[in-house]
C-alpha cells in the first residue's frame, strides 16, 4: 500500500535476516532512514523490495523486447495500433 511517499507492507510472518555492513555504509543507511522518516529496518526492507522490483522489470523487458521485435512491434504507436 502506498501512502504519500511512504510504503507499508503487510506481513503474515516475519523472518530475520542479519547482514554486515561497513561502518560508513551503516551510518549512511541510518541517516537516509532517519531523513525518510522510517526505521532503519523499514528503509532496508523498502530498498530490497525496490531492487527486486527493478530486477524483475529489467528481466521482463529482456524477455519481452525480442518477442515484440519479432512481431514487428517497435514503438508505442505499434502497440496502440494492435490494441485499438
């Protein structure tokens, strides 16, 4: 769920993941979380979620573009023509 600039997630069950960071990176994460008004844990959860989402988007595009090109779809106009 998105509320303003803040995302919240529903979890039915939580598990703990422990990571180690260099001191400078830890301080940067803590400062960014504080400036975002989030706990450090929530900030890291969101960062991980966004990275996974980005990777999935890149992967989808990597697979979809060749298939679209093979069907003669190169532009937004090509897509619009097909769905109109």
